[in-house]
C-alpha cells in the first residue's frame, strides 16, 4: 500500500520545515471563510490544503476533529502530523488506520510520555 502523509497547517507544517518534503496534503481546522484571509506564505504552499467546511468562524474541537478525521479516512492517509495533543488523542481513535504523530512545538516530534 502506498504511504500518504498529511499534516495540520498552523503549528505543524508552517513551523516544522523537516516534515515539508514528506507531506502531500494539509488538513486544517480553519474554515473556508478563513481561506479568503490567508497570507501569501500559505498561498505558496505546494500541496493541497483541505479547509474545514464548517461555516462557523470559530470552529470547535469537535468540528475540527470531525473534519480532519473525515479527510484522513477518505484519502486513506497513512501518517498525519498534528501539534494539538487533544486532537491527536481523538484522531487516534477516529483514524485507526493512520499513524497520528504528535509534533511537540517545544522539542519537535513528541512522545506520549
């Protein structure tokens, strides 16, 4: 089976250059409304970005994780990088066929310790 790696946008892809060559797509909790206000740095990202279709300008943890898990499972992603520990814990439950990797912004790739 082909390995497919995606990541979160803020706190993950944008802050961790070491994963950029591996990542083939980004799934963000940002809404479609937010996509209109993204900066040029994000516009130049060379991989597809999947914005949250939830029209709420302040998406909840539940709506963000629902969106990310839907995309991860639908695209058959095999590895996903995320910086929010709460989301990591939920995605591990909702995406059992995907390796969910916590990026600890203090020291790089995190562990469960």
